[in-house]
């Protein structure tokens, strides 16, 4: 994959037919953190939120074939393991990783979640696999993530009888498990009941222990604290991360929820994703614990048992798709489609048609040119506001260039009027039509609201609309027996100006501006609706300008 491509991450785990855990949870987590997910399935399960009804292991040869297929073709930047099923599976996975990468130091960041029992209590790992996992897989691992029962099980296989009931027990156990050979251990505390007093006790006795508690309010947040539950009595979940002699506690409020299916899978998958993107173990764990905690809090009902967490809480639907080779201007396309009826009435207005046929009454055109001259002052001033709102030299240059284009267009108006015997003094002295005042005032009002994006939307309808009119008439004129009459048309220069290279260059710049805006700061649904509403209103005001000219209002 290219340097800017999402890193590929591999999950080696079982399949959960209910979608809440296993490779399904892993692949969702990879996607949520911008990684490309690959998978090797160790076993199929017949499973739902109420439990595991059956397990069908993958044949060992086929398991290894899956792993070979992925590793031989795709550059894997991170790996996590989950349900490995039995000793043979575990052994083959460890040996294949060592064979492919040569030695442990070349294995990509590997997170081993030693899944032994499901949330519903179903055994997912054969007893003989535990020793193989400890001896062959742990030495390859960057991090292992056992929960309380799994930590006790792992230590018992080494003849260490431990009952984890306190935070001190968790810290002590993490040191013992680290001796199995991984570079770090995260002992998860979901099965241990703790309070803030326990954390403070450890902090006082062991000041070298770091505490991360971002889900709690920090210092100088009393205005928020008065409306929240007293932390001293609140039940907590504390995960203990050990890297060598360094211990970090990740503290979160305990959530009373049945939507906890797949939390361990999710946590380890997110950590693997972030390690693949170059984060440290501490930072990857910090982000993963926050993501998992929020996923439980925002979970929606699924099934009738232990439901899954919400893997989508950090994903926002895009109102505007990203530009592609086949659709390089998605936002402009959406804007036009969102107001297609008004846009068509604007572009194919009777004023435009009569102008193209050369039958537009002289007084209508002159009325239009005079009012357009007055309108362009509003338009240029609005772009001046956009210059003031711009924060980069590039955006300042773009807005300034448009002002220059407007000044050039004003010169065109003066030339038109001079040809028709109208002086600049007469242009300046022309009273504003209500349509001109309404449109100009709306532009300035939007400009004074403080949102540069909304102002860009307001200004785009005029710029793009006249460009569309020019190209539409040019296309119609090229057809056999066209209704557009260019020969002898007194308005030919107007048509040529708006279909010509200079004005179309300004249109191109305008399109690039709004596309860059939507790509750099993708709007949420509400903001997108605001943008479309402004565009549609300005399109209606443009149509009203044609109405005004045709009816001499």
C-alpha cells in the first residue's frame, strides 16, 4: 500500500454470526480508526446476543492457508488475535508468523487477546492451547490483553495461584504475566469492583504510577462537577497497563449496561489499529479505552441478551462524498441537483432565451445592465468581506482575484452602455430596483454573519449561474437549425463574454473554491442543509433579477 493509504491490519479470530464480537467487531473497529481490515478465521460460531450455540473450527491446514494468502500479498502493519480455539491452531499461527517474518523483532505490532470464555460463559479455548499461547505466541506480542479470569488462568498454567480482587492484585499480576515474554500487558478490570479511593490509595503509595482518567472531569471544572454524580462513591473500571517497570492506570466510570458483548475484541482491535498507525502503546490504549467506553454508553438495542457496543459512534455520515476521478466536483453537482427546478428556471429564463434569439426588447436589456452594474458593487463588497474572513494567503488571493474579475466585468458593462448611449454618470445615478436591493442586502447580511462558508455559498450562485447560461447558449447555438441566433444578434458580445475563456476561468476558480471547502471541512447534515438553502435562495434571487429585467420592475 502507498504511504498515504490506510494501514492494513489483520485479525486472526473466530466469526460471530451475531456480529457483536470476533472478526466482525474487529473489522468494524479497524474501519472506525481508518485502517484496512483483513481476516483469518479460526472458527465459525453459531452465536447471538444470548450465547454461543455451536462452534465449528476451521481445519488447521486451511487456517494456515488463509494466513499465508494474506501475508504473501498484503503488507500487514498490525495484527491482533482473538479466539484461537485449540493448541494446533495456536501453534500454527505462531510458527507461521515466525517463519514469514524471520524473528520476533520483525513481526508487526501484535496484540494478543487471550480469549478463553465468551461474555455469555461459553468456553472458546481448549485447555491445551493455553500453554502453547504462553510459550509460542506471547514472546511475539507487543501487548497481551487478558481480563481478570484470563489473567488468573494464565498464571495458573505457570503454577501461580492468584485471586485478583483488588487494584494491588491487578498490578502485581501484570508484572507476573509480563514475564511470559510480551513487551507489554494490559490487565483489564471489568470484572473487578473498584472506586476512586482505590486509585488514590495506589497513587499515594506508588507515585511512579501514572493515572489516565479522561472520562472524568479534571481540575477547574467545578461548574460541571456540581451537576454530576459524586466520584468518590462511583464504581469504576480500571485497566492496568505495564511496560517493563512503567505502570499506567486507565480509569473509567463503570456503566450499568448489558451491551458489553465484544468489548474485549473491540479494545484489542482498536489498539492494534493505532499501533499500526505508529502510536505508542500508552496512547493506543488511551484512545481504545475511550472509544470502547463510549461505544458501551451509546449502544443501541440488539437482540435479547448481551448486546454489542456501538462501533459507529465516532463515524459521521458525509453529506458530500469526496471528489473522485469520475465525479471530481461532487459538491457543485449536489448543489445544482438540490435546487434543480429553480436552477433550470434561472438558467433557461425567458429573458435569456429572448436575448439569445436577439428579440429581447432594448429597454429590458438596458434596465438589466444598469441594475447589474449596481448589483456588482454589492457583489464586490461581499467578496471584500470574504477577504477579511480568509485566514490563508491562498484564500485571500482567490477572493481578491474574483474582485478583480468583477471590476473587469464592470468595464464590460460600461462598454455595453456606451454602445447604447448610456454614460457612466447615468449608470451611477440609476435608482436601485427592489430586486437589486434585496439581493445585494442578502449577500451582505450573509457576509456579516461571520461564517465564510455560508458567504461562499451565497456568492457562488451568481458566478456559476452566468457561466452556465453562457455555456448553455453556446451549446444550443452549435446545434443544427438552432433557435439561438448569433449572426446579427445585438447581444452577441454578452453571450461571448459569459461563454468565453476569461469568465469560464473565473467559474472554474469558483468551483474549485467550493469543492475545496467541502473537502477540507465536510459539513454535517444541519450545516449542509444551511448551505443548500442559501444556494437555493440566491438562485431564486438570480431568477428574480431576470424577472425584474424582463418586466422593467
